[in-house]
């Protein structure tokens, strides 16, 4: 990389016309980190484009001078994606937050990258539509696309890559491309849309994203089912999937995590491994599905099965689940949180979750197990003192054991958080044959290595 020019700030102010570039200390600090435990690094400047032409000009300027450019949404990523490891330009898309077009008849919407998930759903609601991908945080659509996010509803609706029809991408040299179209399917050429989704800002910057959306279900029913053991809970979830019930969410929260939920959200849930469930469909069909689900869960030693149809009570239940990470953070002040993120074949899931709970207990670290067990993806929360080398090493060892187990069983080191900084060493183990080809793609798309350098690949 070349050195950062002294005129960088002034040059970017000229590109954005009305001084939408800054070296304000607070702003630099905000863009030095994300929600992960990784060490912050300050960018040299933060810039806020409002048009795709400005994004193009910024990237062209940076490419000609070999200045790193790191895209930034709201900073909710969990593997250090938006940490500017080599300084340079943090390009914040929060002002590019327009919903450009809603096409209700085509079940499509076109948005700028700074649109957030809740903002999008508020706009879609008047059309009787919704966007299902729910990673928990109110992330931007650009960030969710960059990390191939998924979340609680992926068991029913699929992951981010399943929803993206087309991307407008600004390449490293400032040129524009479109990767897809509006049709529901295509056999035309290489699937570049799928390549860019999950590329974590290393191949280009998104300026428009076209997404598939869905009709709001007639009836939504939520449920909560505690079990005597983690194994019984996971087996219960597998029985629901095997029965073909129209389940939209099936989330595991272990007893240690339920304890933190009760403390943080002022709930009084039974402190046992619990499945949080949600069913989408029509009223008569769901009545049968919920009744059948109750029978299946009871056959797997479910202690109780509580159903919520009231929208406020359903929101309360899912708010408790989504705030679980913050429940751990607030419950262990002064400690950092490491989140693991493996995904396995469903046939291997029960033993993997049991193994993970055992590994955490043996380490002596505080932590919980939770996740989207309906698609084989689960997480563990590990609380550790970043100033204590022993605890840091313990957390790393627990993470390594969980990942190694997943890889041995045909799984992946990351189901939804992405590679970023923390998972690069595991990517090498997971894809030794294809990693050289990934590097060739990176070199072809970004020969000067300005796009989020140090992420995914070294």
C-alpha cells in the first residue's frame, strides 16, 4: 500500500461536494470497530456518499493511489468485517438509504445499501409484503448482503443469497456492473450475484440491491417449549422438521442462556433448554400444525408447550431471544464476548450441540449455546477477560474445538457471520482446494488490493 496522501480529506470533500468527509475523532472511533471482540483500528477518514456516482469517484480515486476502502453499514457485524486494518477510507452508506422501487406484483423491491431491515419492512407492510431475513440486529441490507446473513427465519425462507436477484456493484476501478435481473430464475452465464453475496466488501461496493419479498402470512403463532436436556430439545426440533410442519423459526436457547434472558429481559422462563418456535400459515392449517407439533415435542420429553398468538406477546418472546447477546454482555460487565458460528448437517447437530456445551463447561468460562437449529446453525457465547491472556487462550481453544468438530462432520466454520478477520485460519482448513481459486478471483477483481484488505484472504 502507498502512504495516505496529506490531501486525502480535502480530496474526498471535493468528491462529495458538500463536505461529507470527516476526520472527527469520535467518528473515526465509531468506524474503527464492529460488534466483535476484535481489536479496533482507526480509519484515516470517514466519507458519507449519497449517490452511486460519488461511490464510483471515491473508489476510482482510492484505486489510483492504492488507498484501502472499507464499507460500513451500522457496524453490527461479528467478525471484524468493517475494521479498517490498514487505515484508509471508511465509506459509510447510512445516507444511501432510499427504497428505490417496490414491485408488489413481482414480489421484488430495489433498495440502496444503507436501508435497514426494519425500515424495509415498515415500507413493505402497506403492500402486504415483508422481507424475512432476520439476523437479530437491525442491520443494513448492504451489510446483510455482504456477509450472506441469515438468522431465525432461514429454516423457512432461506438465507440472504436466496433472496438477492440483482446487484449494482461499483468495482475497484470505479466502473459499474449489474450481476442479475428481475426474473425468478436464469441459466445465463456464471452466477456473479451469488459470488458477490458473502464477499464481505472485498470484491466491490454495492449501490443497489434487488430482493425477493413475500406476502405477510395470514396467521402467525409463536411457541416456547422447555426440555430436560439439550439433547431432548434438539431431537424435538429435528422431529418437527422431519414431519414437514410449516415452521418459520425454531431456535434453541440452553439453560445458561435462559438464565441471562430472565435477568436481562425481566422474564420468568423456566431455566431449562428451550425451543423458541414460530409457525406461519392460515388459521385452520396452523391449528392442525401446532397441535401436531405439541404431540411431537411431548414425545421428546417436552416439559411444557406454551403458545402465543397475541402480536405484542410474540414480539416480547422474540425480543428476549434477539437480545440474548446483550443479556450476556450486560451480565458480565468488563468482559468481552466471542460468538462461535458453526453449521452442520442436521444428522450431526444433536451431538455437536451436546459436545459444545461440554467443552464450555470444561473450560470454566461463562457462556451459552443458542442458534437456528432448524438449519443446523448454532452459536456459543463465550465471556472472557480480554486483559487476561489465560482467558483469551481458553476462549480461542473452545472456539477451535467447536470449529474442528464441525469440519470433521462435514460442516462449516461459519453459517452466517462470515470469515472477516477471525475465521481466516479455518477457511484454509475448510476449503484447501478452492482457496487458491478464491485468491485468483480477488486478484482479478481488485488487483491493487484496496477493497477491505485483510478480510477473508491474506
